C-alpha cells in the first residue's frame, strides 16, 4: 500500500462554524477522500431531522466528491441526556431507542456507514453498577440492536476509550471480546490512537491481533490534538496497517481547536502522508 492508496477521511466538526456543504468543500480541497459526521453538530436532536432534511444532506454528501463514512460521538445530545448502562431501566430503554434512531440517521445519509460508539459519559458504570456489569449490559444491548444495524447496511463500532475517559471497555482486547461474543458482522471495533493510553501491547501487535474485527481507525495525538502536533508514531501505525492489509478508512478526529480547522486539517494530512511515505521507503 502506497502513501497515495491509503484512504484518509476527517470528522466534519473540525471546520467549526461551517455548514455541511462548506465542510465538504474544504475537506475535498485539502485532499481528503472521505468525511464523517458528528450528529450533535447536525441538530439538537439528530433523530428528529426530517426526511426532507436527510435527503438534502445526502444530496450534499453525494455531490461533494467525497465518501461519506458515517457518524461518531453518537450519544452526545444537546436535547437530552442518555446512558446505555444505567441501572435506571427507563433511561436505559430511551437511550437504546435513541441509538436505534441514530442508526437510521446514519443509513439515511449514505450507504454502508460506520457508527462509532465512544461516549464515555453515556456508558460508564455508575451508581452501584460495577464496570463488569455495565460491560455486560452494553454487550447485550448491542447484540439486541445488531440485527437492525445489519438490516440498514451499517456497522456499529464499539470503541475502546482511554481509562481516564471511561471505566468500561478501555482496551481493544475488551471490545474485541464483546464483538466476538455478539458474533454479528454489523458490530465491530475501532482503533483510536489517543485512546490507546490503557494498552500494554505495541502498536504493531494491536493491529495484528485485532485487525479481523477492526473496521475503522481514528488518528490524533495522545492529547487529542491534530496529527503532527505531538510525537505519536503514526509511521509505525500506518506501516502496520499496510503490512496487515487493512482495507478500511483512516480518519482524523481532533478534540482541540486552538487554531483554524482548515489549517489543522491540512497539517494533519501532510503529516500522515509524509509518515506513510517514510514508512514505505
């Protein structure tokens, strides 16, 4: 795999304050091939986006010249609080119903989307529930939702989060075990570089061990800033993905916005391409 053949995408909230059309234009002009969306940026309650609004968003994405990748940050909402492992059964049911609505939104906006389930605050073990019990509840909820995800042609990704961000599913080993237990191709996992803080295996071993259930990759520095703003060894990661014949997307996800989004997007892509080219030499 050459530097030109690896597919790079970016999360659209990088271009803060931009319309979807403007974010797509900037993404393409900078040189990315794909774009993924944060539903909380699209609407206060993304599940209530109308059919006409969804059709217009899909048209914008189709006309952009980009590949629509899917949704992330899916349990964050400006309109309500959700929690998928809470002992409060009423809230838990509402939260999984909301997740079902997010699956429908993702599929309505384009074909074969990924849906990244991170959202530590909305899945943590809380009150008297142990992390083990919360993990069990989430796994059961995903197993119940999986047939609907599959029917919509989507793929839901259980994301391992760094231990300082969540007390459940903090490593790829844990999310991969849940994926294998669910045993439905519509539920897979994701590698996010800044969420590898709890891992003990090398980057190369993480890729090799979990590639069969790893459907997406998010890249950022360990502090959540843009690639190239720190010292994360992206060359090693990209080399491992290439050598293990990873065939999906590498998408830039930035959490710190101290400088202009377009500048960060450009610097990120340049850094990643340089790292991949160097690892190919």
